[in-house]
């Protein structure tokens, strides 16, 4: 199967049928949201309620255990008082289900969830201020403290040894250095990887573990009415050491594209989870 056929591309009629058949809800409008490798659709029902229909790509759909633990973590944080999406139960009582869907390349299997919709705008669109950054830090600390208490029999699946988005795996970037052939940044990247391997990696076992790195990030939602920060992106989160956790959060907030006036531009992954 070609790699570019892994991302789901449901039509409006297919999305409506899923919501009606699996959740007994009647959609009145659908809005397709950006997503990197999955498909996100904002659903408004006849009652006026909003939900997010999340269809995972075919590769992620092969690992339902990981998705179940991530969904459990979202619900755990929600019960602890943090604004996070939660999964609606299907008519058979499931948090998610595997569906055979034809997106133009024959029937393929996709994991599907219907999540509660968080109000607000991506925090990347909100002007930075000391107060806002302080609240981001508060949310990160509350989340870390809550997740220390989270128990799940399959929690170990969050530890992905070959997960390149983890700063614990900086050394894995060596195999991709060729993309910088001829670029002056290649030597800088090589130096960073070398220092990580010789200075940081040997001390990793002595660092305190951070529960879920990358949360909150620039795609978290800021609700102006309640002045609260809701977290969306759980797919790329995994435990890492504290020295890796904080740089990840910082980078997400400062490394945003800027327009000609120097202002941060909108991050397009509004609906990513």
C-alpha cells in the first residue's frame, strides 16, 4: 500500500453515516479541520452540540492499545480537572472502533473516535504575555503531578524506543543527516547529536521522568471566556526525562512561523489530537 494512501479522506456523507450509525447523533453541519496524518472533522448536531470526529491513519490504526492508553490519559486528566477532550461511547459502549472505509483506494481499516470539542483558539494565535506563559507552566505542572498517579495495565506502551519525537532519542536523527548534505547546519546538528550521546545520554537514568512531554503545546486551545488552557495533542506525547520535557515545551511556543511584521502566524493543525 502506498504511503500517501495511509491518511483517511472521508467524505461528508461517510462522516455523517458514522456519527449516525455508531453514536445515534444527527449531524447538521460538518467542518473539516487540518491534520498532519489523520482526519479531523468538527461535527455540529441537531441539538447544537459540537464534537470532533477523529479518524486515525492506517498505520496508527494498527496499534489500538496505544490509542486506548492515550484516550485513557485524556479522560484521567479530565477527571482531575484539566480541560481535555474525552471520548464518547459508541452505542455498544466502546471508546473507539475499527471501521472498514473506502477513501478512494479500496477498503482500509481506520480507528475512529468521537471526542468532545474544546472551545477556544490555538494558543499560537494568542499574544504571548508573562501571565499566559505562567498559566501554561501551571497546566504543565498540574498535568505532570496528576499523571504520576495514573495507573493502567498497559502504560508501558507509551514508552516507544524508536519514537523520533522524543528528546530521549536524539541519536536516532543521525540516520536522517543526509537531508542536510551541503547545508551549513549539518555540522551544528552533528555537534548537538555528539554532545547528547557523550554528555546527556549517560546521565539519563538519573533524571526524573516527566509524565508526558510536549504537553501543553502551541496547538493547545485557549478559551478567552474561562481563561483556561485545553490540551489537544496526545498522539505524539510520551514519557521522557525532565531535561527533555521542558525544552520540548519551550520550542513549541517559540518556534512558530512569523509573518513580515514579526508576528507569529497561525498554526494550521487546529484540530490535531
